[in-house]
C-alpha cells in the first residue's frame, strides 16, 4: 500500500469513528491545490539536468498551509500528497493555527554540490513563488534540506515580493530563525515518549531504545533520551547500523557521525545488518527515517513494547483490519468521556495482537511544527 492509500485509509477510519459528514470527509480527502514543476539547472560540469518538484497544499481552514520541503530520490506525487494530509492533522493535533502542505524535489542531495543545490532550490522557488507566502503557505525543512535551503528560498522569494522572513521557517538564526528549531522535532519525540510511558507507569530512564534513522530527528532524539537516562542500544542510518547491548555512548557517536557522515565504523558498538534494526530487542522502537518501514513482512518479529513514530507514516496499515473497539474504546463506550492519546492509535492488527502500543506520528513528531509556529510569529 503506497503512502497516499495508507493515509486515506486511516483518515476514512477516523472519519467514521468521529462521525464526520460525508461531504466534509470528501473535501478533506481532496487537496486544495497540487503543483508539479520542471526544474532544469546547469550542473557544475556544464551539462543540463532536469528534476521534478512538487508542492501540495492540502487545507487552509485553520490558517496558512504549513509543511516541509524534502529532497529525496523517492519523492513522488502520492508521497507528497499523503504528507500534506498528515500536516493538516498534525497542526490540528498540536493546536496551532495552520493548515497542511508538503513539497519536495525528486533528487539525491548527496550527489549534488552545494552550488547545484542552490541553483535547484532557487529555480524551484521561482516556479512556486506566487503560490507560497507568509499568510498563504509557509515551507520548512524536511528530509535532505535544512536552514541553508530555507535561506535560499527566502532570498529568492524576496526578489519577487520584498524581504519576507516569515515565508519560511527553519531559517538560520541570523535570518530570523528560532533558537531550538534544529532540535525541536527530536525534543518533541522525547516529550511524547515521556507522556506515553507515564501512561503505563514508566519513565524514559532505564528503558532500552532502538532508533532507526540518525539524521536530524533521530540523532537529537538519541541525545535527549540518553540525557534522560534512557539506554540507546542500537541505531542505524543510510551508512549502516550498530548495536551495544550495554548502551551506546551517544555523545561519542554524534561526534563520529558528524566526522564520518554516518554511524558506520563507530568503535563503541558492533555492526549489525541495517535490515534487522527494527526487530532488535528493546523496550521502545523509534522509527525516524522513511515511511512504510514497519509492515506485514516484519511486524511479527518486532520485539518492542512501544513504537514512537518519529518518522512520517512509518507503520504501513496494509496488513490491518483493526478492531474499532481497540482503536477508540473510550469513544465507543461514551462520546462524552475524555480519551487519552493512547486510545487513538492507528495500528497493525499483527502488532495489536502482540500488545504493542504505537504513538502516531501526528503527535509524536509535532515538536518541529510547533517551534516553527513560534518562529513564524516572531518575524511575521
């Protein structure tokens, strides 16, 4: 099941449970606007190369549309559409006055030089500048992008509309960025994990964590979890995976990863097959990379008691025919009773039978958009 089909499926399930009107449900399944543009740039060697860029603006009923821009080879219309929908729900769950949007370019940023990335970003901005804006649609960093990317977008957008620091968030501090934005999503993962564990009478301290993905979100989550006394026993990224049953030395791992552009070769742990990272023995599994990584092929082998979705839609519902009384027990018993977050968990039937509790992405990774809102307000 692709990302869009999975997202639509989960929304339809939630819509039935919440008793939404069929017209409202249909309107929320159809994005406000879908944009697809060709971005042709000269490479450093003088040749021309074309890339396809996307921006999906899903809904603006609650405020300006908000969502990241990712650079990744697997960016496609369905993925961007699904992520835009998720942003609508995420901003609502976080209770900030935004709608949802998402964007991306199908490219591998690791294969592009800094100057090529700048040219690509500026061409993309030229193609969409009339459709974004400080009170219309506010992009942010995502996978494969960062503060420098946002600085390029701001600069290019300002050529057409005048200096507008609120048109993007996640900017460098000296351009109006917010202190703490870099760590915000990972810090939000920590806070969400603490809230979830507290529901079960546990704390982060002493729990064993496995983190799949050691980019911005995963590395910050690892650092903050470790500082709270959690034991990170295994991590992975695009370069490989490492494990230490006694707990990895996260400060040293961060230093190694920065110097070697990945966790591979770190001497404080044993190398393991990256494909096994999700099924390593632990208390809390934190998928912080791509979507759809937990599926019917590996769900039976997962040993974690809790899954905290730091990535967007990492749990594929394809094997799922979820019992409604499991998803919304309190809601089905009485519409008036207040339910805790753990009663609202999209889940695989396989994992449900194993007793695994999943904290959904629209809550677990909402720290980034929350701090983006702070940044937007302070420069708007």
